[in-house]
């Protein structure tokens, strides 16, 4: 199956997953900026990966704009964030609409890399962590998040791409699907 893996990455975690998927699926791997110049009519499957910031998938609007022209293709989105694999509750809200009915969505835990962030992003994250840590009534989840986000960490693992590869290979996998 001719497949294109398109991604956008801020600190490298989404790029890593995109390359792993492309390598395993023998697919072309492109950054979104490169993909903007391409025509994907000959592809049977398109996989899009974006990083998560403030419960939003980066450049999802770009992917959404192409849905009409990619109708009939196997469409997959993988969202990469700094939370453990069992906590992406926002997927229901983000991908719950009818426009994503034919899109399979997966969450892949990434991490946090202060070393690879831009100055403004690094400053924003440090301020956010400081404000969460300072809350007197924080939940156990918020306390753990503040502890984790106080330093760089990496949760990536090839095991998280297995359902994506399964879907590409035989059309069956358990990802989030819009109703």
C-alpha cells in the first residue's frame, strides 16, 4: 500500500514516531512544509502526526483542509504529547465531529525536551509548571504533572506505533474513531 507519513514536530518526538512508522510501513516520510508542495493522489494511505500543546494538535487545521481531496484513502492521525498513554481525554472533543468519521486517531506519548524548545516555549512551560506547582489545592494528577514537567523526559516507545502499523497492514486496529 503506497503510504505517506506527514508530520510536524517541535522538539523531535513526533518526528521520531513518524520516522519509525515510515520505516516499518516502507512509506515516504515528509515534514508538513514539504507535504504542502506535494500531490498525494497516488497514495492509498496518509498518516499525519502532530504534537500536542494546550490540548490541541499542531497543524490539524492543515490536515482537516485536505480531508475532502483525500476521501476514500485510509486516513490516520497520531497525536504526540507529554502525558502517559492513558490520559489523552481531549481526543473525544477534538476528533468527535462528523468530518473525522473516516479518520483513525491514535495517541503516542512523547515527552518534554527543554533543550530543543524555542526560548519563548521554554519560558512559557517553566511559567506553567511554576504556577501548577504553586497551587495549594492541586489534584494528585496536577502534582505529578508539575513534577514530570519540571525537567526533560522521554516516554517514546516503538510499541505505540503497533496499532497504526496494524491498521495500515490489514485495516484493523483499535484507535479512536469519530461517531
